[in-house]
């Protein structure tokens, strides 16, 4: 399917039932010349995390481990510092394990305190490790639309990837959190910010429409992205 769509890079999501086939998934990517760019990773170095690391090491795959977090807003500076300290303690072992196999760790915004770019930047600086960065997701950043240019400038030195989505203001509150790329009225403006910044990292599309076939979802997102790219080119 990825070959038919012309997709050559994959960020692999998984569930417990896929653990026994990790080696087969990696081998299939290698057979079809699909770069395994990233792997969604557990929040700690648990049994599943170690299984993933072992599979990557067996196949000599150097990839990004996308790690999520959460947390309600803090009320005081003391709470903020305690939260940062706790996140550094949680993430350091993961980053060290990734480093041992030549990989990186991407802090994946998924809402909550952890999903705020400023908090992720503070965590990265406190870690002081060169293999940790940010993976920014449009669909978890509806509240960031109005200040996206400011936030992107802050994130840019740390960015590993950006995953895009059709965007409308207050999309999550309006039941429009997930839209096909090109179906919103804000993602073009956001992509202009990225283009004008000069950042050259990977732009991802996500198959997160369970009611439709994966090939259809990815195909519609690719077509939407092509349309936006043409509009961006026309405005240079």
C-alpha cells in the first residue's frame, strides 16, 4: 500500500497484539525500501519498550522513539519545577537507551501539560542530551493556532518532525479535531510559517480516521497536501 501511494517513510504505531510481529514488520519495511523513521514508544522503559529496543537493535534500525506524556496544568512555580524534574527522570533512561542504538527521542505533544511546546523545550534543556527533540502534531495544537508562528520559532531548533492535519479554530471543541489535510481553513497559514522559517525536516500525515480504509485516508491527505503545496508555491 505504501509503495502504491509513493510513501517511503513510516512512523509505526502499534498495539499489544502486534508485539509478536515486530520483527516481521521491520523486515517488511526493509524488503520494500520503506524507511522506519519513527516508532511510537511507551512512556517508560517497561517490558514492551525493551522488546521494541531489542527488535530495533537486531535489525540495526536507527530511528526516532516518539514518547508521549500528560499532566494537568500546574498552579505554582514550585509545581512546575517538580514536574520538570519528574519528566527529566522519566525520559532520561529512554533517551540513554535510544542513544545506545543510535536513535533519538521525540517528545510527542498529545495534549495536557506535556503537550505545551514551552514545557517540552524546558524539559529538553534540563535533560541536556543531544538526541532529544520535539515532534509537533497539528491536531493536538488547535489552541496554538493564533500563536503558531511564535511557537514554531521557539520549537524550530528542537524539531524532529511535524505531523499535519486539516485545521479550524477551536476544532477540538467543535468536533473537528481530525480533518483531512486541505479541508480546514488554517493549515495553509500554518504551513506558510514552516516554509518561511527555512526548516527542512519531515512533514508527516497520519492515518487516524478509523471509519475509512487506510489507503483512502492517506491518499486523501496526500492529495490535500499536494493542493496546499501548489498554493504555497503560487504565493512565493
